[in-house]
C-alpha cells in the first residue's frame, strides 16, 4: 500500500483562524504602546498583540475583540505568572489589563471609521 504524505498545516484553515483571532487589528495593536509598561514601538520596543483570554489548545478559541498591546516580556508574564506575582512585579492586576481590551476595541473601531471617511 502506498502512503501519501499528510500536509503539516492546512493553509486555508490557518488563514481563516488568523483572520478571526487577529485580523487587520493586530497590526494596529502592534503600533500602540504596551498597556502595562508603556514601552513604545516608535522607540524601537517590540510590541505583541496579546489575547487577554486564553485561546486554548492550538489557538482555536481566540477573538480579535480581546487584543491588547503588550511588550513580549509582559506578555510572557501575563500568561505564566499568578495574579499575585503579576501584581507584585508590575503593580497592575491582570484584570485591569483584561479590562483594557474593550477600550482598544473602541479605539480600533474609531480608527477604522476615520480611515473609511
């Protein structure tokens, strides 16, 4: 019996998930200062579009509605540290970062409206 090679990734599915989880908003988010440290990408700091809600296995449960800009080290700590350790390190609660997501969504919608006009 001849065996056929299985594709390592389904490109169409990956593209569809990226659009749902990040979309055009991700580039806009990456241009904003870090929500926690205020590190600014215009000064050379890398910024990541971070989901404030866990996406689960394989990133299949994400939404671009809950993106916030975080520096890579803050993003790592947001995902790995307990609430108490995150608070001790950054003097911000994880919940306060999560609560910022709707503010970024509103700013994104406003930006899109201005660009369309």
